C-alpha cells in the first residue's frame, strides 16, 4: 500500500466526516510530504490527546515507507 493511501485509510477510520478527508502528496528531494486535511470538527480526533494519534500515524507511515527507502513526512493541516 502506498503511503498516501495508508494515511487516507487511517484518517477515514478515525473521523466522523470521512467524506471531508483530503490527502495530498508533494515530492521533496529524496522523500515526500503527505498533507492531511480534515474537517475542523474532526481535527482533535486526528491529533489526539497530547498529539499521540498524530505521532502514531507518522510512525506507521515512516515504517511503511522504510522499505522503499523514502523519507515521508505527514503534516496535518
């Protein structure tokens, strides 16, 4: 599974409004940046208490992209 698709699946499972989840990917140097856009009412669910869910999403994506030897960063916008 591609990193962008992975972020999208995880985010849609967490939020109340999955139709408002938008994931974009931008290439930067040796890696890429994945931007996750959610409804403002769902922002807390994606970030979690003290940023724990956001950190977990980033960890899963980094682990998945390690096999491809790419550096992938996830930004929640």
